[in-house]
C-alpha cells in the first residue's frame, strides 16, 4: 500500500506526538488508561514506530479494494533498541502524530540511552611485554598459526617468516625457440 493511501504513514515510520496532541478530540474522548499510556509514550524518550495501520471502518469488497483508503488509526509502539520493538502498542489518531524523516541516516539514538559523563579508557598494562610465540595458550595457541603438522601430526615450523632478502625464482627459456625474437616473428603478420 502507498503512504498516501494510508493516512500519510507507513509501517516502520519513526513518529512523535505533536505538542498539542493532548488537546485532540481522540485524546479527550478516550479512556483514562489510553490517556495514561499516551502520556507515558510522550514522556518516555524512546523512538516511536508505526506498528500497524488499521481502518476505522471495515473494508468493502476485500482488502485490495481502493475504497480501503478512508479513515485510519495508527498503532504506535516504542523502539527499546535498534530493531527491537515493545509489543504493547497504542492505537491513536493520525492527526496526533508527526513523521520524523531521518532518510538516508540511521534512526536517532534517544538521549535516555546516551551516557552523560565522559569516560576515558586507558590500557592497564600499556608497557607489558607480549608473551613469546612459543608459549602455549589454551584454546588459542600462537604456535598453531606458525607451525604446520607433518604427515604424522607432529608440529614443525612452517614457512611463515620473511627473510628480508631476494630469492631468485628459477625460470626456463622456451625450448622451441632459443632466440625469443625469432620465435615471436613466427606469429606476427607478414607483409606481402
């Protein structure tokens, strides 16, 4: 369904209550429990998401009918962590909400989840020396990455270190043509 066919909202939209939401007819005519829940959502500080969009009146001629684009109610829920939504939602009138557009960015992090005081992290043993490579560490042995096992399963040193010197790589000349120029000449186009 299109955003404009569903009261201007899509499921998953980040929304917030308007400042004058408590003066809306829906708010003044609903029960005390709903009013209390709406006030709790307004003051909670979490991101609010559209959980569901439902019709005020039942659809005629099936769910795919375009006559389905009448009055809607919006079910709003809290986002307690990115991608984690509170299962208890409340049904409100769409005129009480504003869509928060954050595209193309991620959802904003609510202030209630941000740390107020600054934390400085310093390493405990900044000058501690690393353990020798030959020292065995349970379940994570440096030797396992620098040694290979031979055919009998015994570890032996592998070729894992740079010697800092050039190594000549053996190369053979083409056995067919002793002179490379004459060999290439056979494949070049001939002038007639």
